[in-house]
C-alpha cells in the first residue's frame, strides 16, 4: 500500500524519472499490472514449490527491489520500484493460507484476527509518509523494506510449522487406528517408526530433520504405541 499509493509522486522526483503527473500516473498501471501477472505466475509456481518458501523468496525480492530503488537514481530507481508489484502479488493470500494451517476448529477465529491485522495497511503508509517528510520519499522506501524482512522470516518459520503439521497429519490416522484407549510407555519401536515418518515428511519438504522436530517425534510416538 505504501509503495503503490506513493508511486506517482515517486516517479515525479528529480532523482527518478522527473516524469509529469500524467506520465507518472500512467506508469502506475505497470506496477499493478505486474502484480496481476505475478498472481498468475505464483499460482503456477506454488503447484510445484512450497508456498512458504515462495513467500520468503518474494519477500526477499521485494526487499531487494525497494532498497535498490531507494539507493539508486534515474531509470534504475524507477524500474526497481515498479518491479516491487511483481513480488507483492502472492503475499497476502499466501500469508493468510499459511497462518491457518492445522488450526482445525479455530480457523474461523484465526481468520478474523488475520483480517484485523490488515490495519497494517493503514499504519505503515502513515509511518512511511512521516519518514518521507523528514528524509525524502526515496529514503522512506526503507520503511516498507523492513516489513519485507519480517515477511521473509515469517515464510521461514511457516515452512518449519508446515513440516511439523504434515508429520502429525501423516500419522494421525495410523495413530487413531492403533489407539486402544490404554496408556502405555513409549517403546523403542514406536519411537523409531515415528522418526522414520517424520523424516519422510521432512524430505518431502526438502528440509533436514533437526532438533526442532523432536516434539513431533514424541507426539507421533505416543500415537503409535
């Protein structure tokens, strides 16, 4: 929102294109056009790639474009600013989908909280505008750039959570079938089988099994005994 709403004024700066208001306004359609194209491209990419990692890559790309534009001049500054639209395209729907993974009956409540979080689209532009008044519109792009850093880390954390959720889901049915309502101690075979299952899911996500998966293994092993 910060970048799209200020794009016209940005392209009119002497440090970028020195465009007229009419020309700059027309170029804004390039920004939104790239966002639309990115949405279709992203839908195809996420059929093969993990959404959380695609989100991280897009946030990293947006960070690179905003910082490059902020620290450049002329055509380079303008092109990199317009290119942000391409990387922004898949962010909101992907963030929303990742945030409700595995929540079950709590999904409606989580959806409401996520919708309330959209208030950031009102707060961040205000902060960006205040920064622009003090240091100029070009350096003010560093404000949304910091937001992209947070989104990139969110994608990394979400990728880890998806692996854990899929590990539990992969053995949920098996655990329910074996569960006889009787509590027994963990057996070595149960722990070994749980590790094998968690490892298989991690490999499907192209991730190595780390100590972060221990809780998954123990939870799964409890189901398998």
